[in-house]
């Protein structure tokens, strides 16, 4: 490899090839990188990027050959055996990755990324809980591409063991700790009982929506005897009340009432009813001319339909709803749902791409996903 100025033809082609890789235009990336390689066949890093462009096009043998050439050109550089291991790992060849990664470790024994991939392969091979726990702590400081590969394997394991709903739960951020002023236990009990008594009075007066909202406002009230039963009854009667209101509502009022009904149906875990209500809301939204003020709601509604599709195992329909949601407004949460749907269809490579999009520029706590996976396997 000779020296290159940043603006010479070799570097321009390399930079443009890297940009094409980043936007997942792998055929263009390959063409640009081959052009750069024609200018300087001894430029080992071009071989590495070319290997990834080839691997993403399911041309593993050519990709590995490119990395072998890179390792021959720079035998003391740990990056090339590391990326050989990554390419093999992406091809579900854990044994091959386990052979390549120690070579990188010998050249860079203190490199955190090499250690992370070694742990990832070790966990995928042996399934040890302590290895996964260590990965959870280590992954926070590693690149998005590593976290996406870890999340892909967590989701695949959870999907196979506990089903799609548990796999989707891996993508949820940890709940925020509620703000509360610490009070003596006797005061807390008294407050819970007053809240429950108020909810009962509201229910007796036929104000079921207010009763349900009163109980849902303070989850600790549900520890009181009879509170959960009252909440469920209030929600069911609230659904009936909102449905009755829908029959006499003006068209401009229907969308708000449909969302209200969806909230109660979702809280009741009646996903079939919630699904129908969201479909009705999206239809009403379209009939109203898709007002831009409701775009975030429409995007979230389509994504929720996709989540329910995933929970049902209807992955193809989930992808359709994800596309609808993304067309309204791209959101990282939609990428996560789409990744699980793709994983359910066995399409691991595009699923990894969606997980990368899900994690991109976000402070998503990957250790929370690892903790959930550990809890589910306990």
C-alpha cells in the first residue's frame, strides 16, 4: 500500500464505497471498492470493506478470500481476522468465527470489541448465563453493529423459547421509576383505601371511565382486595359506554372516541378488539384526509397493528403494517418491530439491519434486554 492524499482517486473511491456500504447499497459499494482496488491492489483496508460488501450479497466465499488477501498484506493487523470472524458469525458459522477471533485476540489482547465478539460466540455456542451477563455490561460501550448482533441473537433465542410477544418485550425500555413522596406505611394504606373507595363511588354512579382512570392512576391501589376486579369491570363497562357514544358521535368526534376505546381494550388485553378499533381509527383518519396533526398517532397505530400481527405470528402482515407506519413517519420503534417480524420469517440479515436502525443514535439500554433474557431463561 502506498501513501494516498485524501482527494486522490483511490481515496475518493474508498470513501464513496464506505458511504454506499453505510446506506446498504452493496452492489454500488462493491463497484467503487473494486475501482479503488484497481488503483492500489496493496491497500489492505479496501479488501476488508469489499469483503463486507460481498458478504452482504451472500457471497461469503469471495468475502473470505478478500479478507485472506488483507491478512496476507497486513499480517500484524488484528482488524482483518476480527472481521473474518464477524462475517462468519453473520453466516451462522459459529465454529468458523471461533477459529478466526482468537487470531485477532492474539494480536490485540486488550481490544474490547474483540473480547466482545469472543464472548458473543462463546454464549451462542454454550449458552452460559454468566457469559451473557458479562455481555450485557460490555455491550453498552461497543458499537451499534455489535449491539445489533447481540440483540439479534437475544431476540432469536427468545422467539424460539418463549414466542414473539416475549421477543418484542426485549425492545421495550425499562420502566421509569415513578416519582413519589415517601410516606409512612399507615398513610399509604389509608390513601390506597380512599382511592379505592372513590373509584367504587364513581362506578356506582355509572362513571366507569372515571373509575377506571382513578384506579389506573395509582397502581399501588390494586394491591387492595377487590381493586383489580373493580378495575376490570370498570374498563369493560367503559368500553360499552364509549361504543354507545360512537354510535351517536359526529364524524369529527369519532377518532378521539376510537382511541379512547382502544386504550381500554388494550388495557384489558383484548387484542382482537383493539386491533379492530385501530383499523377503524386508521380508516377514519384516511377519510378525514390524513391530517398532519395526527401523523404521530397514525404512525404509532400502524406500528401497534404490526406488533399484534407479530404476537399472532402473522409476520408478513406485520411487515405491511411496518411499511405503512414508516411511510407516515419513520420511527426507530418501527424498525425494532420489523426486525422481529423478519426474524420470525427466518430473514436474519435484513433483521440485523433493522436492529441496527433501531439502535442507531439512540441511548437504548441493551443491558435491559439482556436482563430480560436472563430472567426469562431462569
